[in-house]
C-alpha cells in the first residue's frame, strides 16, 4: 500500500504534465467572435474636418473706404442684416448724374413730340387748303370743258385749267409726303432717345444697386467667420470684406494618402464617424491635384443637420470601395492587422492555430476567405505573441 501512493502520484503527474507545460491564456484577456454570413464593405480610411455646407463671401461692389464694421467674427446674422458699411459718396454722385441725364432725355423726348405735333398741325392745315385748291381747279376744269365744247373758250385757256389742276394735285401729294416724312423722322429721333434713355436707366439701376450694396447685407442666416478688422481701410471692387457660414448644415472635407487616389470616385458611399457614431454620406468631389502626398475630397452627408456636428470637428472617414452582399465574416479586431495569415479557432478549452485568409476589410467586419467556417469562434484579439504555437490552453 505504501508503494501504491507514490506510483499513483507519478501517474497523475505524467498525465497533467503536458497541460502544465503548455502555454495558456486567460479568457478574460482575449476577445472572440463568431463567424457569420452577411455583407462586408471594403473601406479606405481617411481623416476629415466638418465644415459648413454653405459658405458665403461678401465682396466690395465698388472701390470704397470702410466706414463701419457692423458685425464681428462669431456674430450671428439673419437674412438682410448689414455686416460692413462702405463709403459710397462717389457712387451716389454717379447715380445723381445718371438720374439728371435721364431727366434730360425725358425732356428731349417731350420736346420732339411737341415739335412733331406742331409740324403736323401746320402740314395738316396746308394739306386742307391744297385740297380746296384741287377741288376748285376740278370745278373750273369741268366748266371750261363745257365752254370749249360750245366754242366759247379757247383750247389754250382749257389747257391752262388742266395744268392748274395737275399742279395742285402734285403739290397736295408733296404735302402729304412731307407730313409722312416728318412723322417718320420724328419717330426715329424718339426711338433713338428711347434707346439712350433705356441705357441710362439700366446704368442708373446698377448705380442704385451699388449704393444699396454699400451696406453689405447677408442673403441668409448664419455666422460671420471673418470680416475686415480695420475701419477706414480702402477696398477695391471685388475685394473680400466678410465671410459668412450657414451653420444649419455641414459637409466633410477629407484627405487620404495618394496611394488610394485611383480608388476614389464621385458617388462612392462613405461612413463618417462623429463622436463614434456612424453617419452615412457620399463622395461629392474629388480634387484632381495631389498636394504633399495626399488627395483632397469632400463628403456630402445624408443628414447634414445632424446634432453633434460643429465647425472644425475632426472626424474619421471610411470610403466604401467594394462590397460583397453575402460572404463569411467576423468582427474586426487587432488580429486582422496581422500579415502572417494565421489565426486561432476556439475548440473547447483550447485555441488551435489555423491558416487564415482574410478578404475585404470593413468598418466593423472583415471577410473570412478561408481557414474558418460559419459558426466557428475566432480569437479577434492581438495574438502575435502566440503565433509560433500550434495550440493554446484557455483558462
């Protein structure tokens, strides 16, 4: 009996020795996930900045001096609120001159119409008199024709009566033509004055608009992000005097390594992480130039007014470059970053190393091409320190 106990101890020691010598890892220190079937999106990661979707630049309409800065950067403005007031005394003088020229043209038109009215009245009187002369010559010629037939009037006298009627008729037609010419020429003059007046009217309207713009006003509600800082400064026509941002909606300006330049296209779906919350979007613009090894692009958000968005907020952007609707997948973890193509599948109280091939890598899922089947439990934690082992004990 004395010898049986030591022998039993040796047998138990030999049975437990492999487990005692085999490396182990606590289950509390690892994270596992089941292999499932579902969609996987391939993504490239970029960094982005939230910016207002609509930014407005206010420019000086004329060469002028800044009289007053009415809104400082950070101030909220409503539609129609003045931002900067400019000195437009020269524009006002130009407007007054144009308005004076307009009045002169109006007077010239009135004078032309009065002259035409007077001329037509005079010509109408002459035409009426001449019509009476024609009627008198016609009556005289009719009488002379009777006298000639009776032999009481010579042929020469009758010929003179015919000539008198013809002359009166010609003079009447000349007066009528003169009246028509006077009407036509006056109408041409009036049309010319109308064109000149129309040009002056447009110039006056433009000058009036420039005067109205002298107190630059916002065309929408927003916030002043920048404005001229010095009153009295001279600005040229077209110079930027203020910038406004509409903070009711946003977009994302993003950058990514030029290695991915060929993969980016307008219309690609994207996911923006705002405070760890995903927000759907679409690649709206891809800039063609590469600067300092990065490509710039913009993302239009599906919810541009989403709460939590604010100017200059740094966000992560994931652009979907490929998609598989149904494939084996597992939760993404540090194991997916390992290039050794090996992983561990949980088998009871052990983790067995298997050759693992991963495919598309998404935001929270990675494709399993081979090495595991649906339902398998994979260790998704960083296991690089154990990849030289065939098996690990789970404690």
